[in-house]
């Protein structure tokens, strides 16, 4: 049996976050790279995080995080 778990990344609106949760994704990724088409600002990501049920893992994609 595999321990493979799914991560869906680039989520930036409520509809895909809800669909990912309903589909059973183990990890939900939010892209904080401003040059990306899938960029999400911190306030929107905070709102979307409330859609994720307790225990659902949220993952941040960043570039040059030390900056």
C-alpha cells in the first residue's frame, strides 16, 4: 500500500480550494510569488485558509523568502 498523498498548488480563489478539499487533497498550496499567474496575496490566502478543515495542510510557495 502506498503512502502517496496529493498536493494541489496554485489555489487562489474559493472554488478550487473547496474542490480540492472535497476531492480529499492532503496538501493545499498557495503561491506567494508575485510574478506568477497563480499569485495570491496574504489577505486572500488567509481567507482561503479558513475553507481548509482542521488538520488540512497548507503549503506556501515562495521565492527568495529571506528578502
